[in-house]
C-alpha cells in the first residue's frame, strides 16, 4: 500500500484522465480501499493511522454531489469505520457510523454492502460490549439485513444440488420431421440442458 501511494505521487494526469469512467480511481477511493485492506487484516483502531484514514474516507464519501461519490462506497467506508471503532470498544460510535447503512432502502442493499455489514456483525461478536443490550440489538438488526434481490433458486440435476437459473427459451426443434416448441431449463455450472415440450 505504501508503494501504491508513492506511485500515485509520481502520476501526471493528462487529457485521458478527464474522460473519467469506471476505471477511474481517485485518491478518495484509494483511501477507502486502503482502510478496508487494513480492516480485513485485523489492523486499526481509532487512535491509529488506520482510524484517522477511516474517518477521512467516510467524510470524503459523505458528499453525494462529489464526482466520485457512490452509495456503495460510502456504505463500505462506514462499515469499515464501524469495525475500527469496535476495535476500541466504541460501541456507540460504531452504531453512529453504521446507522446510515442500515437505513438504506432495500433496493440499494446490494450484495457487497450486505457483506460489509456482516463484517461488522462478526466484529461485534468479539467486542467486549457484545453482551450489552445495544450490541445484541445491533447484531439482530444486521442479521435481518438482506440484499435487494433474493438468492437464485436451487434445482436438482445429476443427483447434485446446484444453483439454478431457470430460463424459458422457446425454440423450434425438429424431432422426427415435426417442429415443436420446446422450453429449456438451464442449470448454471452444469453441462446438462434439460428440454421438455411446452404446454
């Protein structure tokens, strides 16, 4: 991470950088990713450089009008800050950092945000305050926090249970000189394609 920071200092922006796009990686996003890396490594507390960077990342992504802002990045930064504060047994501070994430409407609760919230849930389980009423209520709220879309249904194929994506595909298939519409069910990660006549 230190090497990445040194290399950024040597970068000279040009006209192509002004185009922006998905691969644009501003300083604010670098800060967010650096904090998350340290959090995943179990490092950081509010009185450390990681703690200060976590606060800066949340502040940077708290401006929806900023060109680099994304609600997913703000949510991830807030979850990281919550974990950092739990390292210092700052339960109230962790709740304050996490509350805007838990208040997101279901349509914005993508899988990445849910995973970040679950990381806070695991940190709570190891917090000295884990037995307090506030900690128990927060764990329960995170447990009920679900992604916007349900997980894919599961189907049984070749005696194995696989995640299944059912796709109704109407095709003309010639069988014995007769052309009949068919509906195919395709299971992901399976080479088998089940075909059956549609009604």
